[in-house]
C-alpha cells in the first residue's frame, strides 16, 4: 500500500503549521508533500505532486480555494478549510463534502481523518461528481457578490514599443502560463498579456467564452470537436489551434448537452 500524500494551502503560516502538527498526531503515515501560501502556489503544487488530499483554505490571495478546486485533476480529494463562509458550509453539508471550520480542533479533524482514510482508497467518481455540483452552486454566488464589469471588446498586448489591439472575436483561446496569459488568435499569432484568467473570465461574454480549465478560456465560436481518451478525460479541438486542450472535471458538464 502506498503512503498517502497531502498538500496544505493557507495564507496564514501558523495555521499551516498547526494543521500539520495535528495531522502528524492523528495520521502519522500521511506525508505532507507541499504547503502553499496562496491559490496560485496551491494549484501549481497540486499539478506537480498530484497528492491524494488537498486541504484548501477558501479565502486565499490569487485564487480562492473554490477556484483552485476547479482545476484539480486525477484522484486528489479536496478538503475545504474555512472560518466564516456560512453559505459554503451549508453547501458542503448538503453535498457531504469534507470541510473543516477554523479554528480546527483535534476532535473535528479526527472525525474528518476517519473518513479520509477510507476515501483515499476508494474510487473518486462519486465525490468528484458532488464536488463539481457544489462548485457550480458556489462560484456563481461568489461572482454575483461583485459588481459586473463592462464586457471586453479588445485585448491590448504590448511587445516592446508596439501595442497590438486584438478583437476578442479573433481570440481562439486564452492560456495562463506562469506570469503571463497567452492569447491565441485565429490568424495563428500569439500575444502575451499579464491579465490573469480569473479576471478575463469575469470581463468576457460567458455565452461566448467558457472556462474549461483553471488555466484555459476558450472561444466557443472556434470549437471544432470533442474527444474522450481511454481514461474518459475530455479534450477539445479548436479551429486555428494545433494542440488539443484538456477539460477539467469541474467543467465537463458544460459539454454534455452538445
């Protein structure tokens, strides 16, 4: 039997240490492969280490725990950690998802560990479906709390002394890569901008641009076909783009009606 692995993400280092110490006592064989202080670090560490468990604080800089959970692939099971998100806690209760309320007590963590021990040995299909359904409820509610920005019509991309004006209708997809977001256009050109995917998604027409991955937004006008591989993972083929794009499990439901 392989050693179970986990990641802990929280922007308060002392809370990370506290959870590490409690887990070491309650689940000695659990190996913490990484810790993160913001959502971007958490997403990168999950992609790198593919841990069995990811303890995600809901309120983090960069990306929230909910947004990080959107991009989780494979068998990683998410445990949300929160101090005051009452609506989120109600949703987690109804979906029977794992969550911890701050301050995390040994008694509450002990009950959670009992469930997690069994869960890391089980097939992920059922909890994954519940997670996707819950995120679909929570993320629009979180977005609705913010004022709606004006829709983007143009993307400004600077290259040296030249600034390119790219119409959003010409964009095939946006892909985040480290510090930049790559803008792929129908003409085959690529531009780099610093606007993060989450900010772009909030400003683009949601009927035209769909987020299909934590790091990817696609223009449905260029969608050519979809494909499922041997592992049942969904891939997209876009006109004007050479490579196929993967769809995270939290977004697969968007394509069921197509």
